[in-house]
C-alpha cells in the first residue's frame, strides 16, 4: 500500500465534538445503571440502536443496504465504481456492555463520511461504513456471526437457524425487529477493511501509548459442557453415593483457570456461564450447563489447551459418575493482519504526532473475518484500566478523536 498524499487530506477534518455527541447518543440507547449499555443482538434495544445509526447513515446521504443476516452496509459513492474501502464494527453489546466496544468503530466511520461531506471531497473508490450482526455472540453463538456469514465462512441458513440462550432463533428475531434484509449477503465485495476499536485490555494504558497498530487477533475456542448427574437429598445422601453435576462442573471450572496459569504466555481461560439445576440449596445438582472460553495467540497452544481441558473434563465426569457432553460454540484460529496496513497505521499515527505500538488483539473482532476476503487491519485506542464488557468501560475523549483521525487518514489513502 503506497502512501498517496493528496490535498484533500488537509481539507478533511474530524469534528471530535460531533463524534463524541453520537457516541453519547447511541450510548443512551439500552443504557443501564453505571453508565453502561445492554443491547444484546436482535433485541428491541438493538433495534432502537440500529434505527438510530441507520437514520444517521441516511442523513449523511449514504446508500443503506440491509442483508439477510441483518448486516447493514452504508455506501458513499466514489468517483469510480467498484469495491469500496470499508470501515465499521458492531453495535450489539454484551449484557454489561460499555458505550465504546464496537460503537466507536461504526460512529468513527460515520464521522469520516461527515468530514468528507463537509469538505466536499469525493474519493476515487466508494467508501462503506458497516455494522455487522451479533458480533458479541453473547445471545447467539458464535460471535462475529454477521461478518462470518458476510465473508462466506458460515452458511446463511445455519446462522438463521441458530437458537439463542433464550430459545429464540436468529431468523425469528431478525424478522421481529425488521432487519431481515433483502440485500445479498457478502455484497459489496470489499477492497480493504479498517476497523477502529477500543483495546479492551490494559496494554496501551500500561505501556503509555495512544494508538495500537494491531498485528492480528488471537484464536478463540468456545465450548459448552452439559453434565447430567442425579438430583438427591443434600442431607440424607452419603458422599459416596452422590453423582453431583455441580461438583463436576466446578472442578472443570477450577481446572480451566489452573490450565491457563500453568500454560502462561497469552493463554487465557474463562468460565462465564454456569447454570445448575435444580439450583436449590438442599438438592444435589442433577444438571450443569457451562461454557469455557479458551484463547491463545498460538494455534498449537490453543489446541493443546483444548486437549487438556477435554481430557480433564472427561476424567472428572467419570470419577463423579456423571455424563458429560460437549458442543463447540465458536472456534477461530489466530488471524494476522496485512503487514503493509499495520505499518501504515503505525506511520500515520507517527505523522500525526501520536505514540503508537504494535500489539495483538485479545478480543475477537469483525476485522478477523473480513481479513479472509480482503486486506484488513485494526486501530486500537486505550481502555482506561483495561476494563471492557463492564459498564465502567471508558476511553478518554482525546484518544477517541485521535483514533478517528488515524482512521480518516488511512481510509483516505486507501480510497483516493
Ligand atoms: O468475545 C469477544 O472477543 C468479542 O467481544 N465478541
Ligand atoms: Mn467489539
Ligand atoms: Mn465485545
């Protein structure tokens, strides 16, 4: 990617206050106590958020297309036709979401369009701003579902038939909120993809940098374990006769934590969901449903972690005399972004006088899916305290605007 400076770069400027206002406004949709947001994918709150962003897209005179999995792609014409340069992210959140995760990338993309409109600048290539359906994977698994379908890596029908943690299917919920779109999935083809996102971890802040030139995304392995034991009386059942699903589940959860600590490096393990039945104080659990989220930047290490976890789980179940079943909810190998684009993020940040460092992404992102069909990269800005998926998620306004300025410059380079 050769640098292609043009006079337009001097005339096009991010309006930081306008960007911050939109982040605030969208953050008020599905807001929850503590300053956070709950807009689980395809809920009414997600619909309201989608409607607001689509309204802004239309006010910016973008051509808005909704595809069959609910992805929304808004395109600004270029002087020439052809595959657009795309930016974007997601606007669905986890249950205890912050107002920047995903939202920043979409709204910074709209801010780039607004800045181009203000300056009356036309880019050679079209520019597209997208938000993808169900990036979080909190209600429907896997995560990055919309972008996975967009790049053709998951069949549309399979995604539509997916039943969420509350029993509804993706197809039902898309229809219910009015986002079962008519546009063909995977259109338009994409020339290049750049995503601005908060880091969601502690690295940039701890190391004292403003911009992250993201080298890639680590591998993700989500497994659901179903454990069937025997409910029994908590008082009368001798320990030797118990088949306690809850005990087996908690052993697996503790092992997952030990495994990550013993493996070290970038290995992480999380048991985020654990439901016991009948979940009563005086009944030995007859059923446990739990998830284990394993991640590592190295594919080989991630496979080793999976092997060890599965072997331990089977042995623990056998010892306790309970039945164990497991289901893969998501499995993505690590992804490396295009070195030339990573280098451009670094160079542009330096040209703007911003401190910049390279780092991997611990979180999954739509960019890791777009990387399957076009050159892709990401720009990070710091998360205060490294907090995310938490109502206290926060990024300094100056850093949000700095990230948008790096995004603007790189998109201009790619689109002119
Ligand atoms: O799980 C993730 O990394 C992302 O937030 N979906
Ligand atoms: Mn995100
Ligand atoms: Mn997230």
